[in-house]
């Protein structure tokens, strides 16, 4: 799988938390990733020759409470001007409806740097915002990432489309499907 997968997943977690439909039922929750696929269409032409990113990732559902995307990715050369177009969807009335669009997120976007720092050891050049050449490890738990941003969430099916682009090409584009389910609060009073 090519592309900026780690950043995509991180942004998926952020986007899921940012948007909550006003009339929806929400509360304490658990988020479970159910699918991770490549997009069928991209904004810019897909980079096919001399890829800047090479991934070796696996989707791991280790227990009912732990759901990980884990693996390594190699940045084959410094990637300059890498940004993300992030779109959040919610399943409503039998189809995916757009709920939020965040165009052109970069390493200068505080939420992205926070999530990336927690989930991976990726390095950026602070001046040029280039992703530095090297091999990086990733272990991403969507439920943990979601809870960084909000203790309560809207319940339902969510989809996050994250497209990693440079000035001329799409490096990769991923769709991440998730279920946000209610959990019971633990009563600590007797």
C-alpha cells in the first residue's frame, strides 16, 4: 500500500471527533475500525513511478477492546509539500453524506502534529514541512485516538477519506470505515 497512510489514519480519528450532528444520539463510546481500503478515484493523478512512500501495514483486531493498524512505512526520499485533504462522512438514510471537509492539512497543522507524534515516530523538517527519508513504525488504535479529542461522540457508521497529495500527484488515498458504539459508564458510587 502506497502513501501517507499513518497521517490518513490520524486525521480520520481527528475528523470523527470534530463533527457531531446536532440531533444525533451521542455519549460515551467505543470506536472500532471495520475496513481500510484504497480510494477508487483521486483528486490528482496517482503517483505510480518511483513512489515516495512504501507501506507494510496490517489491520489487527486483537481483542474486542483492541483494534490496531500496525506496521512500517518507508519514505524513499524527502517528501516536500505533502498535504492531506480530509473528508468525513456519516451513513444516513442509506448513503454516505459529507459532514466535514478539511482541505490541505500539513505538518504545520497542530492537530496533525499531535496525532502523528503519538502514533508514530515520523520526522518532519520544521522549515520545509518535508517528511524526512527513512523507515518508520506505526501502531494506531482508532479508539485511543478518538478519545484524545472527545469523551463523547455521535454513534453510528463513519467513513474517513484521506488523500495525501503533493503539488502534482496523489501519493495515496484511503477510506477508513468505523463504527462508533455506545458503552456503559461505570458507576463508581455505592
